[in-house]
C-alpha cells in the first residue's frame, strides 16, 4: 500500500456569526431584518438550494461549510466524508423530545442522527462515497488524519472532506478541510489541530 | 371555501419550510408531489401530522396520503368532508 | 487473496438472551425474541419489539456495579457483551491497556435523559446522568470498566454504525495502527426512538416479515454485540473464530431516510466489500440481509442483491425476525450471528415468511440448513444513506 503525500487544499471555519475560507473572513452576520445567521449566510452566499430550509441546524451548517469549502470547483465523486463532533445531534434531539409532548414531527425525528448531515452533503453533491461520523469530546486531529489516510491510501477516495461540525444551545463550531494530493498545506494531525484552533483577530 | 385553501397554502409553506414560496405561487390544482411542488415522503408524513393537529383527522395508513394530498383542492375537499375541528 | 482480519472473541446480548450460548440456542430452534414491551414504559405497549427482559437494576447487578453508578442501559448492555468477547479472546490485563475500543451507538444515554430530565432539578441523585446525553460518554464508561486504555472512539452513523465500527477496526489493524481492538455497538429501546419511528409510519403492529410481499414495517429491538479483532502477530495459539475478509461503505445519496429504488448505495457497498475480499459474487454462501421488513428497505436491498447476484442469488434471510432492528447495534449483532453460522456450518431459519415480493422474487431460507459455508455477506444500511457491507470468512481461507 503506497503512502500518498496528502495535502490540505482548502479549509473553512464557521464560528461567532462569521464564515472564514482559508483563514479569510468571507461573511459576517449583518444587522437588519433577517437575524438568523444561517438564513442570512444562505442568501448572501447565493446557495440556491431550497432543501436547505427543511434541514436542521447541524445539516444547514454542513451544507454552508461544504459550499464555501468547495466553491465553484467540481467535486471528485469519490470524495469521502469523515466528520466528527462532540454533541451528536443533541440540538435536534431536544426538539424531538419537545414534539413528543404533542404530535411527533417526522421531519424533526429524521435529523436526530448526526450522520444525516453527511447524507445531505452526499445528496447535494451526488457523492456515493464513503462516510464516517465520529463522536469525541474534543476535536481530534489524530483520529481524522488516521482515517482520512486509510481511505486515500487504499484508493477508496481521491479526496476527503474532513473535520468538525458541532452545535449545542445555538452555539456552533465548524471546521472542515478538503484533503487531496494537490493542495498547498501538508496534512498532519498537528496541522489540523493548529488550523482548528485558528483565532481571527 | 377559498379561505380554507389559502389557510392550507399558508400552513404548508410554514410547516414544510418552503421558505422561497409565496401563497399565490401555489395553484389549487397543481400536483403537490412529483414535479409540482417537489414534496417528498417526509413532507407527506408532515401533512398527515397537519391534518391531525389542525383539523382533527387521523390517518393511519400513509398510502392514503397519495390521493388526499394530490393537490390543494383535493386536500380541501377531504378536510371539508372529514374535519372534526 | 490476503487473509482477513482475525476475530478471536465475540459477545452478545439481545432479545434472545444474554450471551452467545442463549442466542445460538434460540437461532437454532427458530425461536424469536420479539414480544410486547414490559420493561420500557410506553403508551405504545401493543407494538412488538425485541426487548431484553431484564431491568437495569438486574443488569447492573450482573456487572456488580456500585449503587451510585451512572451506567445507562446502553452502557450496561454493552459492557456485558464486550466482557464476554474479551473473556473468550483471553486478552490479558496488560494487553488490555493497548487494546483499542471502537463502539457505536445512536441512542447513547438518551433513554435516561427522557426518564429523568424532568427531575434533574428536584432529584440530586439523578443528576449524575446529565452527562449521559453525550454518546461518547457511554463508550468512555464502558472502556473504563473494561480496562481498555488504547485508542477509543464512538461512531454514530445510524443503523450501519456498528458495521462501520467493525470496518474501522479491521482497517486500523490492516494498516498497522492497532494490534488489538474491540469493535461493535449498543443501543437500548427508548421512547425517543419508538415515538420517532412511529411518526415515520414504518413500525409494524405485528411480528416483522422481511422480504415478504405483505410486510408492513419493522419491529424495534435493543441489544449489544462486540468482536475482538487481533493482528496476525498477536494470535499465537489462539482459536480464530472467523475472519473479516471484506468491507465496503457507500452513500446512497438519495434521501435522508428512504433508500433509492435501485438500491444504489447497497449495490456499491456490497461491490466494495467483494472487491476488498477479492471475491466474486458466486463465492458468497449466505447473505445476512439488513432486511428490516419496511416496504422501502427490502425492495431497495432486494433490487441491489439481484443486480449483483442475478439469478444466482445465494441463500439469504434476515435475523431481525429474532431480535428486532437494534439500530446502531444491528451490524455487530448480525456479525456475531454470521460468525456463529460459520462455526456451526448452519444457516438459521428465517421467520414469518410466506410470499415473495413480486418485484424481486426472493425467497429467504426458512428452515435450519446445514451447509458448507466459507464466506458470508452481512448488510447494514442506515438513515442518511450510509450503507455498509461486511464479509466474514472461515479461518484458513
């Protein structure tokens, strides 16, 4: 099994009402009539994907993040998804608990699994590739690096979208990166951790 | 009569998160599923919830939904005949 | 073909009972564990489920936990199953320290949140379960109790979760990142899932009928199962129960919960598993299908199977008629059942089948069948389009 040299091609952060691509701020919540950050970002970034509005918070974050990550490029159809978070689908789980008090909403229940965000991304970009979702207390660069490496070295994936999509009590923390053989930044667990912790000034 | 149809359109837009739709964009005879509004199986289940919540009609067989939700007109006719609220 | 990854231990708890022996006995006798819920307090008590007829107190007693423990039902079930697997594999205390743990769950500790969340303010004693809402907490508790100190992680990909855990473990051993790993999953019954699945209208009010023309939905179940996987250099004289020779995962990319009409995700996953194993379809001797008995899954899976196997479909059935659909634990439970089939050289009878679906004309095996079994395919397809297939092979292949 040949070891490929894996590189980070691009990365995105979504935190504190802002979206960053490769470390540069590309969107910040503006004051105005529309106060919902996700809705505003959707409009500003011209996503043009009406299914977005039916999704739960976690899936909306995932769709926004991948749209920014991938931009106008074509996605290799074997691009695998290796995503993780700490709070699973807790935000939606609590909404499901609420709806259990009256008539249960199927549309809410559908999102009570964290991997649905990967399903939504796969549907949007028509990816029939490999997907895995990990739960860990904190961002774990080693875990993501190890698994992404296995997928790319075994020729199962030409690229991997890997990272962290977390949501709790309306606080979100998203960091995704696109990994392939052609990027600029060498891919390592330490680099992932460093980029994840990136603080905007 | 037409109030129920408008009411249904408003409910559907809200319940199914059809953010980019306006009430006057939905035709009374337009198919709601398939090509029309492009609703899917989860939307059909949510419409079943709507029937119960707003009109007191309980559907136990999801297959019934195909006929009842064919269009706004069909929905309104069914509700008028069976509503308990 | 490269040798598969060795399985040296397995453990299971399900509606068929606690432990391998009880499960094997029921499977051989064709005796289902589906019944009405008595332990889970729910208004849907007329729904058939695969419940483990033991209260949490009794499960905790078996594990000899202190009274102030904070193990939720998922952790209790998982610990019993994982302990059995480790005992069979004979992993020493020293070796446990470097043994990895990849566990899957979808409910996590959610059943305790639904039980106690109204009381957290009033009842101090129940606050210790607040942390349990975190699925990783279940895994962490189990790892600590079992003495596993190596690489630990939780996978949550719906109904393919534990199959993915097995696949990840096998891959990490193959790539040399781990020497030993315990892989599998656990999920308890909960009102959360019962009510949720009911709203999707895919629960059957009778015992489920996989691949039957008149199937009317699934029965939920609870359970836990774990395998111990070891690298070649660790085996020594140990008995190898079977090998994981192939694995494949793919996303159906069709809908959040429904599978595509052509079973694309399933088709790709099965093909990828065959490819890793270096096997052609005609090498498969038996298929343990995902077979939840929903209109959608069985049609989609049936189509995928026909696309791959054509008219030469091997013997197949779904063991969910015995245990119900145990969600995240399903892949692991069915892995154990597949390995038992390999050991016994028997296909356990499929239950509740009368008429094949006209679209695919598939007839599951419905009687206990002795057969030369070398390679078994096991499917687990989850919401979110996550499809995983595993191939288990006899040792020495």
